[in-house]
């Protein structure tokens, strides 16, 4: 199966009442691991990579790896640009075959956020690709971007923001945190308020550490996608770290990379099944 268009993936998820996980990849091994986890679970989701990460592996390389990783699959998988930092990144990813895009201009003042998102949405919609935008800001660490303060999404701004940006999904800030914060305080009543005024489905960033019961509750209020980054990266690093702790002369990269793919794919499979258990 080819990488699936983001609109088709969301329609499939809504038809089958699934929540779509979006798993952050970094490289070849993590990309194959994420695909393996989704395919084994027989549940849909995204492979995603953040703008920040594209310094390491450019969109064309990630896109080719992802296409190869899903070519025998019968499970729909999309390829998503996460936290797209610029129109240039958006354009490059669309041109490289990404099937879903986030433009993250949430660090800009409101009107500039709208302008940046609108520009990206117009470009992506020419190619029939959905756009995620963020209103509000999350605390925590997303790769090497650290944001100390969070500003929760203001329900009174949602309708105007969605209308004027043309975004197809909205990433919200409701107490979710980037990074391994083990007890994020998710504000479900706020999510309910946002859902009541949003004409588009909602996205939760900072999935690592959010209890499954909270995710199942959030599903009632428009949640369609939840992002996981730290949880998988931890599995990847743990594989190499434990080997090194055992033997400081460890140098069998091939064996450890295969083990890392196993560990990451197992975690991805666990997560996609957990969020869709209910
Ligand atoms: O965009 C990526 C996710 O929001 C990562 O969040 O590292 O807390 O799972 P997480
Ligand atoms: Zn995020």
C-alpha cells in the first residue's frame, strides 16, 4: 500500500472510530519500527518527523524510507510533517510526498500565526493535503526546542482561527506537555469547550505519559490524533544504553539496531492498541 493521504486516513479513522497515533521518527530504524508496530497492530496511524529533525534526515530520504516500510502493508499509514517551522519546510515535505502537514506558527503573535498557517494551507490544499495548526502553546521539550511557559487554547479564539487559517485539524493546549512529564494535568472540560466551537477535529501533542483513560475521555470531545515522541525515543536509547552498561566494549551496531527496531515497534504497537482499546 502507498502512503495514505491525510484526509483519507482521518475519514477511515472516523468511520471505524479510531484515534490516530502520530509517532515521531528520527532515522531509518525508527521509521521501519513505527511502520512495523502499526502493521502488526493492524491499526492506522502516522509516521511523522518534525522540522527540527529534518536537519538530520531530509524529507526525500524519510519519504522514501516510509514508502518502502509500508509497501507490503494493508494497514493505512500516513506521513506527516510535525511542527513545521517554515513555509519552506512545508513546501519541501509536500514536494517529497508527505501526505499530511503541520505548520506550527504558535510561537508568533496571533495575526502572524494566522498568516503563516493560511499560506501553508493554501499550498497544501492545492495538493489535497490536510493541514494541522496549533493555537496555544505547550510547555516542555520537543527535541531541542524547550518551552517553559504554556498558554492554554482559548475557546473564544478557536472559530476565528480555524476559519481564517483554513486548517483541517487543530492542535490544542489543555495541560498536555512535550516530553516525559509523567503526570500531565489534562483539562477535559476545556477540551469539551473547544470541541463545541471547533469545526475541525482536534490533536493532542505530548502523548507520552498521558493515561489511557484520559485519552479515551478526550476521544468523546473531537480528538482524532495524538502525538508520541519521547516514549519511542526512550525505547530506542534504552536499547543501546543497556548494552553499553553491560559491556563498555559493545560495538555490535547491527545487532543493537535490530534490537532497537524491535523495542520501538513493540512500544508503538502497544500504544496504538492502547488508545484504541476502548
Ligand atoms: O509533536 C510531537 C509530540 O508532541 C511529542 O510529544 O514527546 O511528549 O510524546 P511527547
Ligand atoms: Zn508536539
